[in-house]
C-alpha cells in the first residue's frame, strides 16, 4: 500500500516521515502543502470550521501526489468529495488532530474508506497551557510583564483585593475527556477541589455536578468540551451571571462554546474577576476587538495545543493505531471514527 502524508507548517513532512517508519507492506511518501504563511493556514482552517470544507480546491501538485494513495495522512489540509473521488485506491484517511472537520467523513464512509483521528494528541500541551493561563490571569503575570516592558511598575490591578492562592479553591471543568482529566490531575498538585460537568462521562471517580452548580461554586471555570451544534454558546449571559464575582473563566477549547458578547459584558461590568482566552470568534482579533480592550483578561493567539512535542509525537500516535487495521485487527483500533 502507498501512504502519502501531507505536511504543513505545524507538522512538516520531516515529522511525518520520522513518525511513520518500517510499516510492513506500506510505502511511505510525503508532500509539503505549500502555504504562504500562518495567515493563509488560519484562514483555511477557519473556513473549514465554519462549514466550508467543500469550498477548498486542492492545488494540482497535491492532487498529483495523492492521486494513487491507498492511505492519506493530513492535519489541516481538507479532504473533500473531489479528492476522495480522485483517489481511486484510497482505503484509509488519518487525521493528525482530535477534530476531523477538514475531512468529509460521511462521504468517505459511503465509499468504504476508514477514517482515523488522533484524540488526545495534544492533551498534555493544552492541559499544561490551561494551568498556566489560570495562574497567569489570577496573578496578573502577563499584565505585570507588559507593564515593566513599558516602563511601568504596576501594583494595582483590576482584581486587587481578591487575588487567590490555588490551594483549597475550586476549579470547575466543563468537559472531562483526556484534556479535562489531565487538567484535574495537574491542579490536584495545587490542592484544588474539582467539580466536573460532562453529560457523557460515566465514571464515579470525580464530583459530577450540573452546569448550574458548577458555575455557582467554582472559583475557576475551564472549558474542555468538544464543540457541537447542541452546545454552541453553552456559556451565555445566564451562566455567567451565576459565577462568583471573584471567579475566572478559562477557555482553551473552542470560542463558540462561549457567547463572546455576554463574556465581554460580564468582564466589562466586573461581575466576574477575569478571564483567560486562547480562542476567538474572529482570529486574529484586531486591537479594537471588544475583549482586547479590557484590563481583566489574558489573551493568547490560539496557541494552547502548539508544543513541539505534541506535533512531533502525533504521527507516531496515529500510525500506532492505524497499523492494527492494516494488519486486519480493526476491532482493536481506538481512533477509528465509527
């Protein structure tokens, strides 16, 4: 079988080649998706996430490279009906990320093509970053740094008088998949209490509560849910109004889980202490973007999952599962999209 990996700016061909080696009866090739820069990749990714996957026209050199592939490995490059129809030998598609919005999974299934994703591939990266965002926002680390860089010695902040230690505080985790569980584990080292809202989690090893109870009782609310049509804007004005005045909202997941206008209003009115946000409805946000204008929010450019270790190890993680299917042991595959 012929495997073709599509490298991009985050996971280049070198990472794919190093991660996918010595697979019996599989010939590995790669092709670099030639992008002008991160802005172009960001725009394509946003288009895909907003439902425009089929609007992508793969350049001729990509189509030529993958046309006779039995297996395509991609991270962000969209795999559309046109591509699936053009690749007559295609049997497997592997996605080097947890989400698979860029692949027309329904059409692939119609054609008998198996699609794999890589859940948890950057779970450590995102959970580490989340812990950092919690501390950074509550303790004004970024604002203090920015002040000194600009010749200011700032000792008075928006949350002055209510700056917490983490010990004995409560973090509420919305979503308890691999990332949420790692955040809980890491924050347990700070002696934090953990509440969880996740209607799909069936374990009894955590304190599962309703969303309302979580919002009322948490000192930090951190989002780790997968975005669906059903949970879009699950955190709106009503939910934010339940939070303590001293509480913080952290979002390193998906922007659309939160009603941005409602969050802006809550922060502007100081009805909550602050927020730390890595994802936005519009990316990149302009300098006059509402959230950017506030003094009680820490903002980062959609970078929570972007550790080098995550990108290097993702191809190894994906192919380790796909190999089971190649060997005829599909039932053992954890990452096969059902």
